[in-house]
């Protein structure tokens, strides 16, 4: 009973336990390389972005030359000193709590989404009111509508 697909009993073949993990790691590395090539480097954390912003602002302000040799030099050194002090005050906070800035960025995104939703619903209401005035026969309207927005004159006599 020898079959070409049978394996000899003297050398049992066991599957590689890490084969799936290795294949997934290779696929992930290839996908990350493809995305870096297509989109450029990924953004860092919010703390890293804040550091980069502070460095860019410091460089720009240092490059500004104010009129007057003595006044420009004094103002430039004062601005540089102020920025160094601000960076020295903020840097320990960033080091101790890098996740705080990620949470603040996420909260800012949520606030922006909420504001955007309010503005879009107001715009829909405004445009709906304008089209309802154009078609006076359509009185049904939206059952959720709680009346016109803004002020209403009431005669108390």
C-alpha cells in the first residue's frame, strides 16, 4: 500500500507554528511600505506634531528681521528667549502626558463634527423655508419642525 501522497513514517512533518505570524508580518510590512511610497510618511502623535509646530514657529520668528539694527536684534533675541521659555515649560508636560494631546485632538475633531452637523441642519432648514415660500400650496412640511427660527411679533392688544 504505497501511495505517492503518503509520507514516510520515519520523518514526521509538523507545520511551522509561526508561519501565519510571519506571513502576516511580511504582508503588513509590504502594505506599510506601499502606503509610505504612495502617501508619504505618516503623521506622528499629536505631541510630536506640537513639537514640530513649535520648532517651525521658532524658526520663522527667528528669520524675521525687524527694521533698525539695534531694535531688530533686541526684538529678535526677546522673541527667541520667550519661545525658549515656552518650549521649556511645555516640553515636560508633553513628555509626561503624550496621550493627552491625542485625546485633545480627538475631542477637537468631535467638536468640529458636531458644529458641522449643526450648520448643515440649519442650512437645510433655511433652504427648505425658501422653497416652501416658493410653493405655497405645500403646507404639510416636516412634522418635526417646531416653527420658524428667529423672532416672531406677537400683538398683545
